[in-house]
């Protein structure tokens, strides 16, 4: 339990493509509740509001926008799908990536975080952010008066993550990164297949890899909630594996469209 005289450690939460902070918060509600007052999850919106054209070709079902609530034509911020960068079916575009790094820089300037937790495109962004904070001078616009906006993070959780494409990402990951990172893979994830996640995992020098039996979601079974809580409180400790997770209740948008 956290000492009540001190605020709980904060974890920056990065949603998947076509979700937003509100929707991701709902999708991991069971995890958030299980953390109680020991860890504060801080959900933030990606800066890019997606238009219908940004979703064309990525999926054929309405639920593939990360949640049935999401609507590319809504003016309600809680319903608008967002992305950390815009892409296309070839996955070669990363339009807006630098804008998102500037957005996160400003968030990091204002608050202190123990770690970052991302899902899908948010997981790719989380790993990129963790790596950049180790060598922030590789991307000068990320600096504030020549200095990093935040110390290196103590951990990263990447659920259904992958490596961001493009030359900026290649430079940031050129020597790998050492931030302790929990990579969560779904054995039945057909949107971010294991081979794609392994490209990111290969650059992760402080990796821990855990798999669940489900698809494209953050596992929410009790054993996983217990494991994730323990990991976020002490990412370098010896924590028993959570084992297999049920596929019956996708926690974070099982059919969120892949974008990267």
C-alpha cells in the first residue's frame, strides 16, 4: 500500500488508434479499480482527431474503431477517435508523429510519471517515448531550453505493441533502449501479430515478455490485474507470471484497427 502522506505514483496511459483517453479508461476500468490508491493512471488524448478518411481501409466493421461509442463525425470529445499519427494500409506513413512527441513533451513538463502504459499504437508510442527519454538529444524539438522535459521512465508496458516506422524511430532505437519494458502479446492477436511485436522486442534491452490466450486487447483477468499492479509498483522484481488469460472479455477494444 502507498503511504497516504505521499501522492501515488503516476503512470501515463496512451490509448490505441481510433480510441481516446475516455474510451481507453473505460476499457481498462477493472485494472484501474484494482490499483486503488496505490497507482494513479493518467489517461491523455492523442492530438490528432481522426476523420472518416483516416479510417477508410483499416477495417470493415463499426466496432473496429476501438469502441462502439467512437464516431468520426461526432463533435463530442469523449466520442472522437484519435491517433498518435496518421497512417494508411501500407503502414509506411507516420504523419503527425512529431506533433504527438511535442504534445507528450508538454505533458511530461507539467507532471512526473513513474512509467508509461500503452495499447496498440499507444504501445508503440509508449516504447518510442521511453527510448527517447534515454537519449532526448536525438530529437532536438523534444528538448526544453536544451534540456529533457522529464527524467527517463522507470518502466514501460506495451500491450499489442510494435515498432514505429520511419527514420526518426530508427534513430531513436538505433542502439536499443534499456527502460524495463513489459511486452504483452496475444496469442490470437491477428491485428498485431507476434512477428511484428518481436521487431520492437528485439530493441528492448530490459524486456519481459508475457503472453495471453486472447487477441488484440489488454488482458483483464484477475491474475493479470494482480500481475500488472505488482509490475508497475516494482518492475525489476521477480514477479510470478500471470499465466494464460481468458479470451472471453476483451478489455481494451479487441477489434481496434491496427495503425502504424
